[in-house]
């Protein structure tokens, strides 16, 4: 389980210098995240359900349920992007979440489908 997440995180690190495209529109954000997962060496794996729920699986295998939405061209979540929201830039599979106040700037790797569930046993 941890090897799967670490392997995906290693791919993320290799791609961290990839050139990023401009900021995505709200429709592009919705289409890119809905039904897919992101992985990060900082937190593990996060799946975006099509109904606005998230499931985060950390490296210890713990799961956390949250929410996500898109308002205008801003991504909002129960996590670090919170109420102020984040812009998202990049192209598949490498995207970056940025808050306007500069207090959150995270590059992640996008994986098609529910990568978290396939690689971690959920109870």
C-alpha cells in the first residue's frame, strides 16, 4: 500500500519541473478532477467523487472524508484551499493548486479514476 503511494509520489517529484499551462476555467477544473485522484508526497492520495465528496488516504492508510466544489474559476475544499478557494493550473497529469494569499502552493500528480481505492484497502 505505502509502496504504491510512494511510487506515485516519486513520479510527482520527477514531474515537478514540468512547464505549467495557464489557470484552468471552472469547467476545466470540474472535468479534470471529477471521478479522478491526485497523489502528493505531502499527504498521500485524494479521490474526487462526482458528487462533491473527497476521500483522502494518508500514508498510514487512514481515510478522511471531505468536500469539494467549483465556484466560478475557483476550486474550494474542506482542505487547504478552503473558503477562499484556489486557482488550478497545469495540464494532465501535472497540476498545481494556488491560493491567492500565497500560503498554499502545491503541485500534484493527477491519476485517472479512483487510484486511492484501487491501491489502498478501504474499510
